[in-house]
C-alpha cells in the first residue's frame, strides 16, 4: 500500500477488492472473502452490506455446510450494467454488447460506408438504437458506448486526432454523441481488440504485444501492473495497463521499417510493415475478399501460395523485432489474424529461426477472439471502468 493512504482510501480499495473477488467467483461467502483477502470479518460484513444495497452483489442461497452453520452464498449481479461497443471501419460498423459477465452477448456487423457527414453520424445513432431495441438491452442500465476507430485517439480529450483509413482529422466524440443518448468514448481499434484479448483469454498476468493485421497494421502494448510507470495511465483491469506513449501513438507497428528503400507506404516512408502486411495486400487480389484469397490458396493456387509465403516472411521480421523490443508474448490479430490458425505452427518455426535467445517461436500465437474483437473490447473497457468505480 502506498505511503500516506488514508482510511477512506483503504476502505475504497477494500470495497473494490471485495467486489472483484466476489465477481471472480461463481458464488462465495463472507468467511471465504475474509480468508482469501485477509480482511477482518466485521469489515467484510459492512462492505458486503453496502455492495448489496448498491445492487451489485446479491444473496443466492446457502453454501453446502461442512459442519456448523451454513454460510450465505453471495454472488455479483451480472446484469446490473451493460455496455455497447461499436467498431467503425471504412465500409462497416460492428456492434457488440456485454454486461458485467464480460461475455459478448451479441455481435453484429452491418455494411455502412463511412462518410464525414452529419447524416452518417445520425444514421450510426439510429443503427445503435435499433441494436439496443432488437436485443432488449435496458437503456437505463447502459453504462456507455465505446467507439473503436482506425486512427490515433487522444483518450484524455476523447477525440480522434486522425485516421488515414477514414480520411478525417480532429473529430471529437461529440460528433457521435450528438446522436447517441449514452456516454460515448473513443478508442483506437487495435487497442480495443487488445483489451478483448487481455480480458477474455484469461491468460496469467503478464505482458503482451498485440499486432493487428487489418486493412492497416496497428497494435498495442499491454503490461502487467507491477511495471506501471506512472499513475496517469488508464488501467484495463485490476491486473493490466496499456502503454499509450507520450502522444497516444504507441503501438503504431505498421510504420516500423522492415525493408529500407522498400515499397512505399501510404505514410510516405519506404519499406513500412503496413506496405507488406496489411490485409489489403492479400484481399485486393480477390476484390477485397480475404476469405476468397485463403480459399483459393488452399485449393492449390500456386501464385497465392508464394504470396502468402512472402507475407509470412515479412511478418516474421516484424514479430521478431517486437520480441526483441518487448520480450513478451506476441499475439496476431486483425483480419489476417483471424485466418492464421492453420499456419501458426509454420509461422512459429519462421520466428524461431530468427530468435537469438532460447525458447523457439512459441511466444507468438493467434488471437483468441475472432468476432468483432474491436467492438467487443470497446464495450469491455466501459465495463472495466464501471467495475473500477465500485
Ligand atoms: Zn508507413
């Protein structure tokens, strides 16, 4: 505990720890909480009472007795709050909603071409309203809407600094909020997808680099809390934090140069990873249909097999660089990540050839959530923020 922490802060911390403990169990009891968290019985009793009257914890019967009086079973209330996430892309909008249980309760993807016009933002508000109504999400329980965007987002000011993919700059959250009756928060799409990976795959608390291979290449750096360098960084969960950089531009892995004097990237530089490993490199061979690329390669199209081999070779350079920088797990996500599963063994061998340390290539793996990971992460972040305030 930090020096100078006063009793009110201790109480707040204990309240949050107790809620998180209850929330991590399907059901538990006050003696169990007391033992697990080393907090006195009377303090647990007082705090559980408060959490019950706040509606976030409830009694759910009695635990099986091991002799003596049966303890009351308590559990967290999962549907006390909901959050919706949206993923705005050039041609689609994705929706996901979740509750405190953190499962994606529904995901949808709707074709909608982005236009920087008032009517577009109004239509997005209408689509969101229809999604909420169709899924009967109680409006009064919606904590907020997370909006994932393919660009640099200043999370403090809640504005999109710029998006090459959407062709816009300096767009505030208010553009969306004007047509959405819930609090709105903007997030970078790769950061949002990394949140999904962090929260959902229940990996042991550790550092992680997420590499998003979509129509642009981006990423995110997540580190375990003991490495937190200052207190201004927004936490993702009680265990992990995302490194955002000084200007909200961390994780722009797409513009790491992998071939000096190589292909020209849209950013103007030569040889950027994005120019070689964006999903467009593959999808554009099939009119934007990435699945068709993989289907045709699998059915024996030799030209595609060679293109894929080159793609993996370039990706291995980048992944090895990330490993050298961060010395942690590297997760492949985004559109291409969704198709990587059958090829990951081969890719790990390519990564292992470059690894100058022990351990081979098993530090790189495929993302676990393959459906609307960015929209899902944007929703999860709203839920994590709610939990951190309990
Ligand atoms: Zn570039």
